[in-house]
C-alpha cells in the first residue's frame, strides 16, 4: 500500500550518507546550518507522486525491495555484473526527482506558451489556411471551385476572424498550461514502466550510458549527496543534470555513499577531487543536499546556483 510520505530519493541511498543509518545531516537552501533529521523525513513530500491511485509510489517500493542488492553492492564498491540493471537503477534515480519534475514543467510550459503567443498564432493560421485552400487539400476537396476562389479572395478577412476566435481561446489555454503538472504526469506515466518486472532490459543496450565504462571511486574526504543525484560532465568540463540528454557528455557520476562515487566515462579519466564533486553536486541541487557530517556549511550558498541557469 502506498504511503502518504513519498520519497524522491530512495532511503537506501540516503543511508549511505549516514553514520547511524537512521539520521542524516540536511543542508537546506537559505538555511545557515545543517539539521540532523530522520532519514524517513527527508527527500520526501506528502503524496509527491499523487494519491489518486498510488501506482507510482508502489511501483518504486516494489522495485527497491526486489533490487536492494544493487545499492548494497555499489555501496560495498562492487559494480553489478549485468550492466542493464545498473543503467536502469541510474535512470530511475535521475528520473524520480523533484529537480527533474521542475525542469520538465518549465521546458514544456515554455514551449507551449510560445506556441500560443499572438505572433506565432498568426503564422500558424496563415500557413494552415494557405495549405488548406489548395485544391488538393482533403479538407476542401468537396468545395466548388467558385467558392474556393471567393475564399481565397477574402483570405485576409478569414484569417483575422479565425485569429480573433483563437486568441480568445488562447487565454484559457494558457491558464490550463500553467495549471498542468507536466513533470508529475511524465513521472506517473513512465516510472511504473521503468520499474515493472516486465520491463525489457534489452532496450537499455541502446541507451548511451550502456557504452560507458563504469567504476567506483573511493575518497577519504566526505562526499555529499545532492537532491539531483545524477550529474553529467561534458567535454568542456561543464556539469549539468541529464535532463538535456547525453550529447557531449563525457562523464556521469553519482555519489552512492559518503566515501564512494559511481562514475561512468567514455574515454578520458575522471580526475575530479572530492571538493570538486561536492561543489558540482551542491550547485545542481534543487533546494537541498545531504551529508554524514555537519562540516559542509560552506556549500549551502552554492545550492541551486548552477541549476537556476537552466531557467534563465
């Protein structure tokens, strides 16, 4: 049965950044110091995936229970033998987050709002009428030639009337766009598919991450976990979430415990220090990160500083 408090980062991963396995240090944006809180209360929101049917949260719970050995192996420094299972684990960790939801909402709403802008509406209507007034259009095939000629002569007036009607409708369309949770919809639609036992793992062999070489690096310094846990680094050493895809991505890393980082690479060696990894993780976090100690206050001001460039 789905719970009311639904995690967008699984608790087993969070436990890798906790000394007691029960409490973790939470660093929040605009908060001066870390808070020691129960793991069950972080990276979670009430009905984050929705309470309508509980399918999404239940599917994640089932997946985590049946694949608990993956996170245990990684935190013990062992890469799973079947790469398809590793890639699916990484994809789920990246896709279920609050950060991805916000990015998906922003991108979709920006695109749709551009479409319903006045200038774009005029151009779309003009192109549509120009195309449909052609005699070979199926929409006008049954209209007599003399009527088509008359319509063509009054095209400007027809366009203006259509534009006025569509402009009136676009106001309600914009309101619906703003009130629709596109990111949540995408998660609710796709997570049950990704986590299902019937999911075809062979599909993941076509995923760009499948061709990467994977290893686990150990660090003496404390590693943090951002609430956007999977990070990509391109050829120019710019870091980002995987939301924009895999083009030019040379490395993918994911902290899996306070001393270990899972790294996927194309060709070059991954030579980043713990401090550099923590800086990238904090700057790409949505609003918080997690650690096994309370010595990371210097990173609080970096939270979301890189992520917000996505929305500029």
